[in-house]
C-alpha cells in the first residue's frame, strides 16, 4: 500500500465518509461489513489513525469490501456533488389588517432562524 494514502489521511477519511453515504450505509453497517470497530472507523474518517500498520490494515479491508483500488479511494468523487436547492411555498392570504399575536411572531421568528440555519448547512 502506498504511503500517499497514509500521508493524505484527512482526504481519505472524507472519501470514506462519502463512500459510506453514497452507497447507503450507516457507519454501523459499514463497520460490520468491513469488520472495523466503530471507534476505529471514526478515527479513519477523522484522519486520526497515526499508526501506519493500523491504517494499512483497515484501509485494505475497505478496499476489499468495496472492490476498489487505492487510486479510486484517493480520487473518490461523491455521487451527489451538486447541492440541492431549497424550495419554499409561501402564502400571503391573511386579511389586510391582520396582526400576529406575540406568541405567533416569536414562533415564526424561530422557524425563520431554523430555515436560515438549514440554508447554511445544506447549501
């Protein structure tokens, strides 16, 4: 196994996570499939395996289980590279002089904050 993978542990971790997501695995199911413990899988994903021997052993398990080679893992391109655009449907059919109660204003303010947070994380 090439040292290039070990030297690029953070990228490899990101690629492993994308591989897991793209193939519909959960971390738990991928852990069981590859026979890698969840804590070790998390360390691989975070790029925090500092032992070359441990890294090689577990990466080999992933390569074999996914039937890919080192080059494919190093240069993995996520299937869903494009980001989805959020679509909103708004309605303004309230009477002309309608005012929301303070409780409703607060609730809609919180919902508006949540929508903005979602835009940050999902765009």
